């Protein structure tokens, strides 16, 4: 029986040093495309299989990145995870996925478990109310990380998020300028969620620039209402005032909340009577009835950007001291359909 093929065998067949073959294998370093092709051809010819477990033992961490999200049932996160996985897979890294289910205690437990599994780094979409001390703990563990979708209040660390204030302005501005709305109700607000605060601030920015316009109320997000249906029913009851509408436009925190609002409007016999906008542009938004006008946050791009940035930081580790946290804002885009009254 022949002995196992080693990386040294591959290097000899390709006519390069073992160090160069190792760089090609890990996708690192400045190696010409011709050299990379020779090394890969030698691997295929010899039947070489990369032993990632052994490599992880030498590096004292696994070629795995932990990915912890606050709510895996939210279709926005499903799209973001597609981008995260693509950004990691192209670099030979496996995502290890976990769901905190909006629970701070569960988030803390899962973070500890991911550390015990020696993940190389972490992509974290934090639960609402996550304390800055959690970020301090990640640093104390020397666990490289990036926050996805929103920052943690009081913590300075690398974050990839939509420009939610701009997104709020886009949604409200459309209702004000195109549909003549002057009394907006913001649906799904939360002081504990940084992205919700930013979107509400954007709505108020838009209203401030239109004479006679106002935010007539806010409806708080219900953490135990994942479909948004109950909040939608409460909102519709609030806007009904003796048979007339107290608000003439609804700006929703997410497409999930907008789904509940649209359903409640149909139940009340008010389908298409009140302009509604969502936020995120999940794949099903175009199939809602009516199709949902929303703000696309480019979820897959957000996820890919976070993954690529994390890998770059992992590979640069030790070359330079870590700088202050940076927030990378991805510009959102208004997607006009018919729930606002267009078309």
C-alpha cells in the first residue's frame, strides 16, 4: 500500500517550495496564477487531500467562523446568511451557525460554546439590548469579530450595517412627496434596537422638511409576535377613529411588520386604503398582496461584506495593532411596488 500523499510531494511535483504550496492551499500570499495552477494540477494528479483538522490543531483554532444571529426565522437573516456563507466558502472557511432567538442569556451561552469550539472568528447579529460588556468579553477572549446589521450601544467595534437613517428618509419621503401623506405612523419602533431608532430618526428627518407633516404616533415592536400580525391588528385599530383614518400613511420597521399590517387592513375591509411601506425587501415582498413597497437593505451584500472583512482582519492579525471600531454603512434603496398606492 502506498503511503499518504504529503504537501511536500505536491510541492516537488509542481516544482515549488513547500511554503509556496502551502500558500496556494490556503489562498494566501503573492503567488502567480501560473504557479497556483501548477500546484492545483499536482494535487489533482497525486490525489492530495488537505487535512483541515491537522491544520487546525497546528493553528490552535478551527477553519470555522461562528455565525450567531438574533432570529434565524426572520427572512432578512436568511438572505444575509447566504451572503455570509458565500464570502466564507470562497476562502475555504466553514460557517458554524447558531440562533439566539432574541434571548440575551441564550446569546451569551452560545458565544461561550463557539469559543469552546475554537472558532477562528465571529459574525454576530446582536440581540436587542446587548451590552457593551459583551464586546469587551470578545476582546478579552481575543476572538476576532464583526457585528452585522447594527452596532452595540456604547461599544466601538467593526460593524457592517445598512444606513438605516437614510432608509427611513427614503420610505417616509416617498409617502410625503408622491402620495401627499402628512400624518405618518411608524410601526415596529424599539428604543432597544439601534436600527429601529435610526429608521425612526430618518422618518422624522423627512417629515421635518415638509410643512404640515407630522409623525402622529409610534407602535412599539412586540418581541413575542414574530409574524407581526398582532402588532398589525393593534395598529389598524389605532388608526381607525370613528370611521376615519387618524394616520394617512404607515412606515413599517420591517417587511415582517408590514405583512401583519397588510393582513389586518384586509381583515378590517381597508385593503389598499392606506399607503404602507416595509423595510428589508425580503424575497416574498414582491408576492405580498398588494406587492410591498419597501427599502432594500441588500441583505446578501451585507452578509458578504461582513464575512470578507472578518477574513481580512483574521489574516492581517499581528501585522498591525487593532484600530478603533469602524461602522461600514451600506446604502439602502427604495423599491416601489403598489402597497403605497403606486401603480
